[in-house]
């Protein structure tokens, strides 16, 4: 019943937003290929992955939260805090990476857990709870240090410089592998586990989910914990990429992550969306940056302008879709 | 008929809320293979009893026995696991998920922790076929009608080994055919030996499906009766605790009124209602009859200034007036009780007093607050006159039953002492007792010289109250009929059907 005819085939309405984002990505790629020399190569797409692996991981966590109808504003600050803790522990006391990385992941998850518990236990708007978390984490960065701390650990630098060669001169970084694994695991969790289905149910109607006997409270706490974990992992990937820890890293990244999720077709009210959409959303954002840099003369602020315009268009699209399915 | 051993017995249940005794010494027993109706006015304690039974609230006093063993459920989930499933009035499902998931979520078939979608769809289809439904189980639930969603909710309730099925007003949003489908399912389940507790405001439905009933009034038990041994009139009398004389006495009649209050001439709005002319006199009750969407509400909105008229003019008390906003209409002492009391009228988190005072305060402007003393005096008077229950002006409106919420909306407008009161479906979804009271109130207002424009889908009610009836069809005013001896519901229906061409 809710299928929309596209040409001669018909696509279930729920896949439509993802399809739109996919088409947008393809169109941008083709347009870039026509306009710029050397654009239409596989490596351009892979570079988008390489440069945005950390954003992709963070956006995966954000997808969980937004699917329940919540929001997590703390992710950018948690990313920064993670780079800062990792860098300072390795630079100062000289802790090895295999201790530091699990510790950072645990701290990020812990922060998410606490925020989720507050959202659930006191029934407070996630917006304000995670806003508090955002200030807290950003502030904690400066108690560690106000300057950028370089990372000189051998394992980290080796990891940062590793290239994994694919066929035909194409290559990716280890971060991309990690990000892809995160996406696959997350997609499995969302689609094939009770937790994942509870996430969708909670986003559809929290009241109903509760009356159907689903563990709504646990689900909500879980998504913020997952988002905290993903932010910390994103922070680790960012410190591979930057080889430094700094309190000003990842300023505004929460908004990029939210933008990617929304452009990927996930409804901000929750209950509808796919991880594939989020991946495409991150790719679209990355491709905009690539196009701006190929253009050369444009300032990088144009990236923001395009992202802003895209967001407007996609939010309007969401309205149109949800209005139609409601009839 | 031999009474089979009850599967569930509740005895001496009591429940106290701040300021209200919601339940007091209520007994209820449900037998396998029987449809048991729970009857009572709004606010009689039906919902509270169900919530106590299903573990939403703990009981203050009393015991619940399931198969002879005492039980106390801490949550709806525990009650379900014990075999007591509930389907609520509002479908509590997630419409964004597929039909199959809605039936089985929380109990999905899994293999090594991985949801087995194929088996899940098969199991859901199997459960639905038990209710003689064949749906596309992988389609989102939102693509099906409310009636089907209701059935899906029942299928979900039955998946656990349900022995008691509670249906809390499942029929209020279904049409006749859908109700029949539901009843078929209920009869089937009855044969399977499931005890069904059924709550509905529709007496005909109760008599069609139920075997036995328990009646509550004001949180107390009135008694348990066999449906076949209690007439409808007796039932209503027991529910409201008084004889129906009041209801019988009311009867609208054609009368000659000579002081026109509002005259609309060729008033119309493109796309909403064709130009119409209508005169309402002081003390006159004018009924608007017509199908849903025939333009009844549109007329009301034009007269209240909620919509702009495209054509025509209005005169109030003989002088031309411009009713371009509700504020202007209120200035002429026109009041409008809208159809959708939840969305348009009431603020659930404010108290009864605050809700009642709202419109009066709005007409005075925020710089001149109504003195507290005057508030208490006014509110006290209307709470008493309308018999709002509980009679505590500081109670939150959210906690009131539907009928009492409707009375609060009414009180809000009555406080302004309107000259024209527009009532859009004031009695929909409320029980027979509150209905009678609202009808009596309309009659009293009209005796006191207030003009009333009364919109209702129930033709009988329109006839009972109105002095004249305006018939609408396809957004056009097709006939104006004086309510004389010849006017019956049949004549009205015929007029609606024929579009007034014959008359």
C-alpha cells in the first residue's frame, strides 16, 4: 500500500529516503567527474572514507540515539576529550596504546551511560542532558591541558601511516576498516537483535513500546552508551588522523553527525531510518568538501553553506514523506 | 446455566488517589468461555480496576486470585506472562514497525540471539489466520486501518498463552462492519475457553456479545448480573443511580420565537460551505443534522469567526456585525465548544479551576486578573451545577474522565454567560449519564433565553433537544425543518439522503 512507483518498479516507502540520498551522492559524483579532471576515480571516494572515518563512527552512534527519538550533543566534546586523554597518557606517563585505547573507550561509554541513565531516570529532555555533557567533556579537556599535545607513540604513528593496498592502485587506511566493521556490526544489531528492534519500537512510540512490555528504559540507556562508545572510538580514530590531542579538536562535530544522519533519511522524531543512509549521508558531506577543494578558489566555508542548504531540503523531504505515509 | 469455576477473582479491591477514592470494595470474577462486560459511567472506576488488575497500579486493599492462587502483578508485563493480556482503546502498537514485529516483538523467534525473520513472519501470519485475517505481515502497520490494527493488537495479546483477555473500549473507533468482525473473533476466542472482559459505551454491543456484566458506580460495586436478565433501561438506571425520567421528559418542539439573535445571510466560504442563510433566535435550540463532513462544523466555525466568511453578512441582535476572529465573536457573547476537546479546548496539566477561568480571563485581558475569591465562587457554582466529579476545583483536568472533561469545557464557556452557545458533538464518547446531564443543561439554558446551536451525529439527540433542525448535505444547507410531531429520525434521514429535494 505504501509503495511508490518509480518508473516501472515499485520501492517500499521506507527505502525511499535512502534511495534519494544514494541518488544525490551518485549525481554529485558524476557532476564532479564532468567538471574536474581526475575527480572520477575510485580513490576520490576512498579518500572521502579515509578523511571521514571518525565522523562515520560517531554518526553510527548518533543514528542509534536519533532512532529512539533522542539526540546526543555531547559527541564532539567526547571525541576531543578522548584525543586529549589518549595523547596526555601516552606523552606524560608513557602508557602503552593497548592500555590507553581500552581506557578511553571505557570513559566514553561511561559518560554515555551516565547521560542515558539521567535521561531515563529523571525523564529529562536528551537535548539538555547531552548539552550539559557537551560542556562537561569540553571543559575536562582543558583541565588536562590547554595546548595541543602531540602523539609520538610508535604504534600510533605506524598505524597512522599504514596504507592497506587494494586492487589497481587504490588504498585505504586502517581507520576505514575499523569504521566499516563498526557500521556492519551496528547494522546487524539494529536489524537482527532484540536491542535493535527495541530501538525502532521506542522511536516509533515510547508509550506503546512500554505497554508492549519492551525494556524502554534499558534501550534508552543503551543507545546513549553506544553513542558514547562510538564517540570515544571516533576520538581514537581522530588521534590516528591528527596525531595529536587537543581541546579544540572536533568542535561542532555533533552537528556534522546529526546532519549526516538526517541527510541519510533518518527521521528526527525517531523510529525510521537505516544505517546505510547514515553512511551515504557521511559520504555526501565528505564529497561536498572534496568538490570545494577541487574548485580551489572557494573558501572552505562554502562547505557549511552547502550542508545548510542540503539540510533544509532534506528536512522538507522528511515532512513530505511522513505527511504522505500518515494519510 | 451452570457457572464454571472462575479463572480470575478480584475481591474487595480498593484504590485511593490523592483526593479521590477511585475504587472501594469492588469484586469481579471472570469465567472461562464467557464474555463479561464491565459497565459504569465515565469516572466510575472501570479503567482504574483494569489498571489494578494488569499491574499498572498496585491495589491498596483486596486480593486478586488467578486459578485459586493469590497474585499481585508489578507491571503489565508480569500480568501478561501470567496470561492476562490487555488491548486498550488507543491501539498501543508501533505503527512504524511491520505487522509481524508488532505481533511478536519482545518474543521474536531467535537463533543464536539472531532474530529469525522468516520464522517470525510465518508465526505472525499463523496467529493472524486464527483471527481469519490475511495481511502482508512485512508491510508497516501504518498501512492498515485502525480496525485491522486493533485486530493485530488482539493477535499480539493471544500469542502468549492468554487465559484472560481484556478489551478496553476496542470498538469506539470502529465502524459497524469492523465491529462485527471483532465480535466474530471474540466469539471464536470464547469457544476456545478464554475469559474476556469487555468494556464499551455502546449498550447494543454489550447486549449482543456479553453473557454477564459487572456494574460499577462511583468506584463502588453495584452488582453482577446476567445480561439476559437485565433490561437496557434497568442497566442504565443502575449505572447512573437514578431513573430515566429526566431523559424522557426532555423533548424539543417547534415554537415561535420572535427575537432574532443572529442572522446570517448568504454566508459562505469557498471549499468549506455553500452560502447559507440561518436565523437563530433567543432561547432557541437549533440542531444541525448531516453526515460527517457535510459542513456542520464549518457553519459553526464561520459563526464563531474561526474561519473567514467569503460571502454574505451577519447581524447580531439586528445590527450588522463583523465576526472576523473568535475574539470578536466572544465580544458578542458567542461561545464555541469544539468537537475535539483534547486538542482544542483543555489544558490537561492545569487544574479544573484554571481551565474554567481561562476564557473569562482572556476576555478581560491579562492586565486585569480575576480575583481569586471571584474565581472560587464562579468555579464552585459551575462544578456543582454541572456535577463535575470529583467536585474538587484544584484537581488536574488530566485525571478527569472524558465526560467530566467535557463538562469543564462547557463550564468555561458558560461562565461568560453567552447569548449563543455552539456545541459541536458535545456528547460524543461520553457515557449515558453525562450525556443526559449535558442534554438537560441545554434545555435549561434555552429556557433561560440562551440560543444554542447543537451539532450531533445522533439524530435522536438532535430531535430530542432542538426547536428546529437544519439539514446539511455535501456542504450545503438543504432544508430547515421545524421540530413538530411529524418530524422523526426517519424523516430526517430521508431528508439527508434525498438532499431535501422532495420536501
